[in-house]
C-alpha cells in the first residue's frame, strides 16, 4: 500500500518568535513470508518521507529491503516509524540506502524521533543492517529499537554511529543523542542497552571511560541459534584487526544467550574496516549491496 505524502506546512508563530519550519514524517512497514522454499514479500506499507525499496537479489536466500528517507536527513521535530517482520521460516535482511544524517536542530524544537520495531516468527531469520548514523554539530536524535523474537528465531543487528566526518574536518561540540535497544525472546526481556550523549559531546567522548577520543562507535549483536558461535568467531576475529594504537578497537561479550560486540574507531573508514568482516562472518556472505555502493 502506498499513501501520498501530505504537503508539509509551516506553523505560524507569535510575533518575535521563530516560526516552526516544515518537518519530515514517515512510516514504513515491510514483512516477508516463506513460499515455494524462498523468502518473498508478504506486506509493504509506506507513507510520507519513508520509502522501502526491494531490489532483485540473485544470490543468497534473504529478501532484501532497503529503507530510504526521501527528506535527505533528520532534524529537530522529524518523526519516523519503521517496522519489519520476518514471517515463519523466512529470511529478511533490512538495510538503508545510505548513511542517515542528523543535522542541527532549532533551539526551540525537540529532537528528531525514530522508532523501529522488528519481529521474527518461528524459525525465521531477521537481519537489521542499517548503514551509519552521522551526527552533526547541534544535531538532536532520540532513537528506539524494539526487537521481538520467537524462541527459535535468529537475529543479527547493528547500529554504527559517526560523530562528524573526520575527513571533512567536522567537529561535534554540542549535540543530543539517545539510543535505546530492547530485545525480547518469547515475550521475555533478555537484553537492554542504552547510550546517551548530551551537552558537550566533545568533552564526554574525550574521556577514557567513554569513547577515548574516538569519533565512531558500533554495537552489533546476534541472538538465537548461532549466538554462541558468533561470540567465539568475534573473539577470534577482532584481535586480527587491532594493534597497539590501532584506529579501531573491538571487544565481544555474552549475556543471556546474546553475543554482543562493541567497536570504537577514529573515523568511518576504520569503523567499517573492523565491522564489515565481522558482519560478513556472522552472515556467512557479503553485506547487502548498498554497503558497497
């Protein structure tokens, strides 16, 4: 189903106050099902600035879905809701067309909000593989990711974050970024994670107990069948990509049957240099095509 986007309008403001600028809104939902031994599209809904592309893929078993924000980025007051569901026995891989950019928010407006809900049915495999979120100076984003899995469903998920583009000489001094993950298996909460960067982000990330002066970070997890093997493979892989003073550092841990990896890097290239081989190892094949374009 496709709904036409309603035209954005500016809200009148009292004399002397800043007018509220047009803001982007969108909602997108995609689901897969198993039919004839292949994963196929089951449902698709898109509204506003949220679009979902379904490229033809000739390798692998997954149905690939590519999410797109046609507004070209996020700023204060924007609101997006995404949902993806892998039906019983199917394999759905969700990525984004490019990195999501979070631009400076107006002082009098709230943060951009992004809510994502993911579900995987019995025997299904769901992969959440968005490209990087780039937070610019003055950007404000509240993001929440909720994952619900059947007891035997498999899940791979990642969220990479870049605080300004080092190659462009960008510095993020002040910003607001709140990120929350909640993962449930058979309705039971098994993993919760949160990140909050607010105020003088440059000072916070300079601390040794925070980012240690690095500008990029990623969290990647595996849940369900294969989580233990993913933990072992991550422990074996990560040391090969880091030396004393290396541009990227990574570590793996286990909690409640979840394999979790944290990566810190000095720039986006170093982040991908460690993250890409890890995700490809976990997937047993290359990342979706947008990651290489």
